[in-house]
C-alpha cells in the first residue's frame, strides 16, 4: 500500500509540474498580449493626433479654397501666405500740417483704394495731417484714429462754394435767392450756429395738439408759419445728443394720449445714425405707450454744406427709416422737396416759402 501510494504521488507530482509549466506559459502569453495591446493603443492615439492635425490642415485648405486661392492640389504654405496678403505695403514719413477737403472725401484704413473706407470728410472740412505715405496719400487724424486720404483732394485753402440757389424738379434753371425782408428773421437765427439757444414756444397746449422737436430747420418752420397752436421745441445747430439730454426732456410733460409728436433732426450729425435708431426707439416708445402718435420727418435735401451732402442724407434717411420701430411713422419730405423744388437762403436753410411747404406737407401726413 505504501509503495503504491508513493508511485501515485510521483505521478501527481508530474502532473502538477506539467500544470505549473502550462500556467507559466499562459501567464507569459497574457503578458505579451497586453504589451502588444498597449503598443497598439499608443500607436492609435498617435494616429488620432496626427489625424486631427491633418484635419486642421484640411480645414485650412477648405478656407483657402473658399477664398479662391487654389490652383494646385499641392499647397505650398509660403505661396499661400503670399497670395493671402493682398494689401500693398508702404512707408510713412511723419509731418504736421493742416489742409482742407476740396470735395466729400473718403477716409480709408490705408494709403490706397485697396483699403476699406472707414469714414469721410466733407467739402472744406479741416484735415489734420500727421504724415505722408510713399504712395502720396496723407496719414491723418480721423476722430482720434490713424487713417489715410488721397492727396489730390486736399488744398491749403478752403474752396469757394456755390451761391444759394433754387432747385427745381427739372433742374434746368438755377436762380440765385437774395436775402429779402421775408428771410431776414431766419437769416439772423441761423447766422451763428454756435449759439446755445433753445426755442420752447407755446407751452400752453393741453396734450391733444402737436409737439414739434428739431433743429434749426424746425425753428425755421415756426418762424415761417407762426403756428402758436402747438408746442415747438427747437435749437440751432443741434442733433441727437441735444434731443436726448434736452429736447425730449422739455417736451415730455406735454406729451400725453392723443398728442402727435413730430421729430426732425439729423442733418447736423448724419454719422450717428445707429445711435439715432437706438435712442429714438427707446424714448419714443415711452410716448407711444402713453397713447401718443410719433412721426419722424425725414432729413431734407440741401444745396451745399461744409459738413454734409445729399448722398449722406439719403443714406441717413434710408438707414434710420428701416431701423425705427413700426409705431414711429416716417414722413418722406425729402422726396417731396426733390419732386416739387425748394429754395435755400444759405445752402442748407430754407426760405419761408419752402419752410411753409414742408410744414403743410407734414400736417397732411399726420
């Protein structure tokens, strides 16, 4: 029994040895597989990173294709960079001078017509020059920013402007308008546009009348019509800032349910049309909520001005009329005057006959 049991123990040991060997081999096999798996995972992460970088290049290629800068399936980064830089280089020599615009003049971000228009100067507007580019254009101070204008549209002296004229619908005849006794009162009002004078006329309305708020052209309508049945709040040479901080505040107590408010501003600051839209919509909404009706009388045409031309006015009217809330009704007196004719006494302000015509056209549209 004992011998037999020993023999069986040896067999068992052999079996155990075989099993142990197999287990060792199996563990080595698992270790190798895990290493290969980690290696494959690392390779895959690298491939993914490379794919993202390749995708970035592809996106760049797509952008270049969108800009029509293609011409080969192989993209040379140096050539692409050269093609993308389309604006010419330039050098500027510092200088200090003052000149005047001889016409309405574009202001650009660089010294050629390849650069974007960022503003404009009006005829005879003073231009502060800070340098001259090798293209001939002047570097200027424009609203505190560096900008450029063409040298051929500047002069050392202001240019002569045309005499006041009467514009007819056919534009076939130009008639010089003398300053007559009829126009004397208006001429005195607009002679000094720097005066800080406000007109508040007839504050006895009961809220059911008309409130006119505007600049010197509004003042001219009152002087031409002597309309004392309604409230007039006006000022010479003023614009949006005056309306926000003075005109609207003075008119506000008289605007109630049933009041008709007529606003006529903008010729003095056409560049601020976006601010006009924001402020008019906000202030006028409070009056509309009270039950008042609000009208905006378009900025009207002129013969000439140092600061603005009719193209600027058309652009202002178009942008403003499109941006005002629907409850602010637009009165297109600009087209009315273009179609029927008008007369100015100084290029921008109308004689009594034209001011009366604007007033009557306004009333017909309320």
